[in-house]
């Protein structure tokens, strides 16, 4: 079966440089979903709802190698827009459903 993974990231380039790659990232995630992948992606915000906390992608993959192979296709990573980290995630109390 598949396991959960989470990719967290922080922008390392000014927003105007990141913007076109962010749009490509959104299109990429949308395509993954159309292809049947279980994935959700978005950005973290502060107490006032302002972005700047970086992004997060939560998704299912067979194993760490498959998860890493997937995120290495992310336009934000391909174009060196972000510092990122990939972790497996194990539900201990409760679980999630991605819609």
C-alpha cells in the first residue's frame, strides 16, 4: 500500500523570480491529481493570514524513494526556488483523507 509523505519548503529567491515557477507548480500538482495521485499542496501563513511561512505538500507514495522521485519533478525544486525537506508521515492518533 501507499504511505503518507510531507514536503515542506521555504522560498530562497525573491517572489517575482519564484512566481512563474509557482504557477508551474500549481499546474503540476493539478495534473498529478487528474492522473489519480492523492496529493494536496498549499502555503503556510502567519496569525494575520499573511504568507511567508513557506509551502507544504502532503501526498501518498509507495515508499521514500518514490516520494523523492516525485518531488524532484516539482518546478519549484527543479528551478532552485526553495529549500525543501521531505519526510514520511505516520498517523498515530487519527488519520487524514485528502479531497
